[in-house]
C-alpha cells in the first residue's frame, strides 16, 4: 500500500495536551507552519472500488488477488462521526466522503444522516464514480447530503470504458448525474482527469456537452498520486492549455475565487452558459492555501494527498482516549504541518512511494 503510519501513544491518564486545553479556554483554532487552517476533511469510507481507472487503481496492481482492508480495520460509522465532531471543533467546515468508491460502503446513507445530525453546520459532500448513484441519489439527499461530485473522464464510450477498465458505459453515469440533480444535489460537479493522448481530445466535447446545463465540469491535471500510475510530466495537459482549447470554441472569462483556498480556478462562459473549473495541481500549485486533511479508511490521518506517512488516529479511537486527547493530538499534528508537495514536485519526487489515492480519497 506504500504507507507509513506513526502511532500516537499518549500516556493514559495524563492531562489533555496543551493545545486542547488552550482551545477549551477559547484559544484560537490550529494553524499549520504556513498559516493554513484545518478547514476541510476528506474521509475515505472504503478502499474498494468497482472501477480500475488506470491512473488510480490499475488492474495489474489492484487485481483479483489484491488484499483490501479487513472489516475490523475499517473505521465504524460511530468512529467516523466521533472524528468528524472533533475536527469540527478544530475548525473544519467542510466534509467530503470519498473512497475508493464511497457508495460501495454498505449503509452510506446512514453515515450521512449520522454526520448531518452530529455536525449540522458543515458542508457535507461526496465524490463518486456514479456507477451506483442513480438509485441512491434521493436517499443520500434525504439523509442530508448537500452536494455531490461525479467523476467522468470522457463522453466517448470507447474511451471511458477503456479508462475505467471494467467496460462501464458513459450512459449510466450520465443517468446518475440526472438523478442527482433531480434529487436536489445541485449544482452537480463533474470531475474529468485529463491525460495527454488518452482523453484530452475530449476536453472541448465535455465542455460543449455540459455548457448551459447548470452542471460544472472541473478539468483536473493528471497527477502523480500514489506509486502505481506511471506518471510522467509529458502526460500532463496544463490547465492553461485546457482553458485555451475551450476558449477557442466558447470564450471564457476568469472568475474570482468564492473563498480562500478554493482548489479550482473558475471560468465562466462569456455568453452566460455557466462555468467550468480547472484544477492545476501540477502547473500552478495551490499548496499555500491548502486546508485539507485526509482520513484513510482505517483511521490514519494524512496531511497531504502525496504524503508518505500517516498518523494513527484509530488507535486512539479504540484505546479509550477521551475526545480532548484526540483533539489535542490532531491539533499538534496540524500545527507541525509543512506540506507543499506540489510546489516541489520533480520527476524524482514523482517516483517516491506515496499513499495510494484509493486509500485516502482524491
Ligand atoms: S500537494 Fe499536498 S499540500 Fe499541496 S495542495 Fe496538494 S494536498 Fe495540499
């Protein structure tokens, strides 16, 4: 799996760490070494996926004999909710459920409802490949999900079936997007990872298809996530080129960010047909405003998508530690955080062993 985990072993019965005690007295929320708050939490609820996208879970690595996490290692819904509540106390305003494919986690609607009740003020979202969404969109909305992002790398059926590598058709993802919108999970965002020579010929078609629909396509530069996707800089289509290609057909105008730390740069169609986003993780790193923490399926905290090590929160969840102690540990981890991988990426760092995206969510 390519992950290192650091166990946090506070002495039992000791006083709560200073950070938690200070916050209890009204002190400021934790800020990392570069001044970034802990605004977002991505929670991976399963390491399994029914797709084998070549850039995320390639079949030759995640084959039939791949050992996924045993059930006992996976955080329970109660543990996830407890962690979410603690993060909320530390300033987290947005929670995204990811995977793997989160809809493969049995009873995910129940988890959504539990989170909605436990942390009512947070923005609660989910990223899915859409394969099981059509029948469940309404239940997710009724459980309290605010919005949804659907991954769709091509509108061309042959290209899409090849990219997901399980022969899944585009039409069913498009039906799922319709269902999500009808259920009130709007605006639906559609994420397209663009890889040169694989699906970049589809960029303009994707823009054309969703223009004027109210759905927002976000074009994502192909990244060196994990250790298995064979990333090369040559495979990256820079966002500036994506904007140029689309603009040649449908002129685009830049939009101001809606909030500090917004991942996508937003552009609107000059003719009023909606907007797109580009996520330039490779060519225009946004580490300086990155407020995202990631919780893996088995309860490890990662402070960067490209991290090589995590921190073992599950152990604290299961060893009788009080919330204050866990809160203090998370605050201390965050306050020591210095991550800025995308700012220092090179061909050499791309080859380093990193945690797989299917394990911590994208
Ligand atoms: S590379 Fe790490 S620190 Fe930089 S934006 Fe991505 S997740 Fe955040």
